[in-house]
C-alpha cells in the first residue's frame, strides 16, 4: 500500500519524513515549519496531513504549548478518527 500511494503527492511524504527527522533531532522550530507546509497546502495528501498534525501535536506538547497541542490533536482526529492517540498527552 505504501508503494502504491507513493505516486500521490511524493513531496508531502518526503516533507513528512523530514519533519520526523527534525523532531527526533529536537529541531522543533524547523520541524514545525516543514510540517505546517504540509497541513496548509491545498490538495495535500490526506495521510500526510493527519500524520503531520499528530507530529505537530507531539512537538507542541514537548514545548508545553497545550493549546496548540490540543488543536493539532483535534485536526489529526478529523483527518483520521481511528488514529491511535495513546502517545498523545
């Protein structure tokens, strides 16, 4: 499934992976910019959007910005209501 869906908006998928890398490296400001570039793009890949919102929620939680954390958690669930939020506080 991953390979079949690669052809749809590969730039979103690459940006999502880059955002994950920046998050792991604790480069939160850069990660936020990259991930928001996905969530604000018209006709972006919906899988990349809800996953980017999940990562944004994690980042904002680490930064103690709970208002933004909750906002992106809600956006994640709007994109995929069955997304497991067990790691989200």
